[in-house]
C-alpha cells in the first residue's frame, strides 16, 4: 500500500481512533476510500468527505480546487469495485459517476452543506468536479 500524505495519515489515524469521527471536518461524514492504482495495482487509502444519498454515499473529486482530477477518482473509474470504511464498518461498494441532474442535485446539496466546495468549483476553472456514488454491494 502506498503511503498517504502527512495530512491524510493524521486524518486516517484520527478516523480509526474515534469510530469514524474527525474533528477538523466538523461533524461531516468521512469515509476512508480504498482504491487500487490503475497502472501500479498498489492499494491506496484516501479520506474523503461523503454525503449520504439514497443508495449509498456520494464523494467529490474536488482535489482542493485543482485543475485536474484526483488520482483516487481515476483509479476508481478503472477499478470500481472496492471497499470503504465508514464509522466502524468496512463496506464493499461499487462506484459509479453521477451524471446530469443526479450529479447537479447532489453537488448543489454538498455546496449548501459545506460552502468551501463552491470555492473548489471556482478554482477548478473549466473542470467539472466529479460526483461519485458508492453503492453497497451484497456479499
């Protein structure tokens, strides 16, 4: 497994020590997304803000407003069957990108709940920030 950045490592450690809660994210739902490198095959873990939706959770490829998509998004589109940690549970999920009205509705809700996401959208320029739905898979 590749090593996360220092910030991500701190978030992951706090998440695991506190039943999925991370103080810096002020009560937001956080998931730890496990994903496989599309070229390397290496396992990676990224902490992400998630929005509960009807059939799972939505996560957002904001990359802090960077002009390019995050690597986890590219990896997930190549290998959509994965797992997330949420609270104290590990859940097997399938990932799919939300499109059209579904994407726009979820994205608007996320910006309403966490206005910083609107800043990411502005700084991302022409890039459309992906909204990815993580749907639980029956084992």
